[in-house]
C-alpha cells in the first residue's frame, strides 16, 4: 500500500473514532428568557436549576418568555 493511501486510511480511521465524540459547544452562554421565574426569594434554587438546564439546551419554555414551573407536565 502506498504511503498516501496509508495516510488517508489513518485519517479516515481517526475521524471515524473522534467525530462521534465531539459535542457542539455553544459560542456564548444562553441568557435565560423566562420572566416567570425569579432569581430571588424562594425561587433561587429553581432559577439556578432551570438556568443550567436551559443553557445546556435540555429544557425549553412553554413560550419564548415563560417556563410555567408550576404547571403539570403531560
């Protein structure tokens, strides 16, 4: 096998292993848009938890500005 073919084979094999392991990282932290959760009083822990999950793209609101934390899940 020629050197060029060996290099291509190694490049392909490396890409096949590395590409599935790469995750997309946001370029900037997402600002939580929800106005129905306050970062004060009894909702501080809720705010922190929702903010972390929202910034990771795990949870979304019921609208673009509400999270509706006290509604039942369906």
